[in-house]
C-alpha cells in the first residue's frame, strides 16, 4: 500500500518566474521520482508524477500589480500543460489564502508542516531570513528531511546560455511598468538626530541626496546648515515610533507636500532613488500601498507582517491617509515604528507589499549568489564598511558610479 504525498512546486513571481514544462515534465518523471512514498514494509516506491499531481503555489501579493503578474504566470503554466496534452495542475495564489496570515512563509501550506506547527511552534516569534528558517525547520537539527538540490530549477535569465537545461528561469531585471515615477512625485523623509548630524548626514549628501527632488531631514535639533526640521519629538535610543507618526502627519497636512509617494529612511540607509522611480511605476498610488522588505512577527500564532524600517518604508498617499484616519497610534515614542505600522495596517486589512530589492542589512551580510540575481534598491547600516564606496558600487546611477560595471562583474563571476 502506498500513501501518496502531493508535490508542491513554489513559484516566486515578485520579479518574474517562468516555467518550461517540456523540461519540467521530463525532470519530474525521470529524475524527481516520488521518493517520499513508502510501503508498509518500509521499502520505498518510485512512482512517476503527472502534472495533475503537482500544486503550484504562486507567491502573489494583494495589490493590482502583483495580482496581474501572478495571473500571467498561472496562464503560462496552464497553457504549457495544455500544449503537452496533460491535465492541468493545481495553481494556488497566496494572496487568496486570507486565513493564513503567514501563508507567504509556505509552512502553513504543507499539511505535514502545518500539523507540526500546531504541536511545535517556531522557536522564534520573528520571520526574517525565510529560506534559511524554513530549511532549519525542515531539517530538525539533522533529524528531519534533507533538502534536495535540483539543478533544473534555475535562477538564470531565460536568455542566458545556461538556461538550456532549465525547467525554471528568473528575470532579475528591475521592474518597469511604463514611465518611471517622476522624482518630483516622491517625498523622502530622513530620520536623524543631533549626534549623527556630522557622522551620517554627510554620507547622504555625498551619495544619494542629489537624486531626490523633495527631501527633509527630521531631527530632535534644528540645524540650518543641513537643514533639519525639529518635529518636537525627543530622541530615543530605539523604536522612533513617535517621530515616524509625526512625519506621517506632516506629510498629509503640510500644504507643500502634494506627492503621491512618501519614503521614510534612516540616516544610515543607502538608497537608489532612480531605481525606486522605476519600481513605483508598477504600483497605483490611489491604492493603499505599503512597500519594502517584509518581516513577520508571530505568524505561527496569528501575528502580522511588517516592513522593516532600515531598508526604507514606502507609502502611497492613500495608505498614509487610511492609517491616520484610524485610531491606531504608537503606544510610546520609543515603540518599534515598523512593527507598530505593520500591526496597524494589518488591523485595517491592508497587506504589506514585499520587495526583495530593499535590504535591512549591508551587502556583506548577504550571500553574493543572492545579490547577483537582483538590482538592489537599498541597503542599511554603516558599521565596519565605507558607506560611500558601497553606494557607488551597488546603488549609484551609471553616470555617477565610480565603477559602473562593478555590480555586473560580481554577477558574471557567479
């Protein structure tokens, strides 16, 4: 007797992921035998997999841009299946799984892992490095299942010479939907404080400040040489929720600010405004958009997702207005602003929008293989690095870059 376990294929479509069923079907039937099937006597049974037995889970998101590209990917999958004369596989969209607040973590979608989660919750309340955390959870300190490398699941571009053997390919180019958003339609708010006026602010002025048409520095001290705006919120060592909400209030009430987009960054955030202009062309500012690098808190027990502040938080005007019309506010000035915002938007039914192009940490904190498959928009922290050198190596426009081909060379070396 054989107990079949359905195979789940996960497709990431934040940029674009494509499947080639001509290869995928061959790989699944010839190489990916169903090794997780066992007979009662404990011996394994190898059974060919049909496409109808595969569940494709598309990591879609709940806004018009991501719904559109997720639908396109679904249509491509079903079209290929039809062309092969096969019965259609099942295609699921994560954004439609409302009851699973942490559905994007994949774990609740797999029956065995979902059962395990109920009996043995995740060790940490936070979801940060998703792929690493899932691998550790499945491995169970060596007592669980080993991950199976499949070389046909590729992250190369479809035009690459290396794509000939690939069942999947990945488009790593920066999203652009029509014309880039004008920089005059993006307001940038920098959170700083007096003790960093001479240490961190000069880095911004030497790097990305000139890319921004509308920018203000918000501090606990007025300094006309920068200049800074004192919002009347005392500086705190962490959290900065009071300052962030004061920025949001100023954005919607100050007559000079009529932009569709607000970006809030730390004074040690490095960001490419020109790349952000391209990315925002794919989003509709009349929708409540809250965009950046997504983390999770308490997702195994009904928690919420939030945008981590260090990599930059992007708000549409509609999102800010919707938030401020609610009664959700900081419980203290030093509350963690990014987590409070995530909690507030979750209560309002507004999903955060994840982009892997924003980064909470420095380039050296990520595997170079990971960064090689993207065009980053931001990094965070100056600790033990030369932030100016990092900016010009990773984020500067080509005409400003000290070595415009550096990032390309990093990719080619991989």
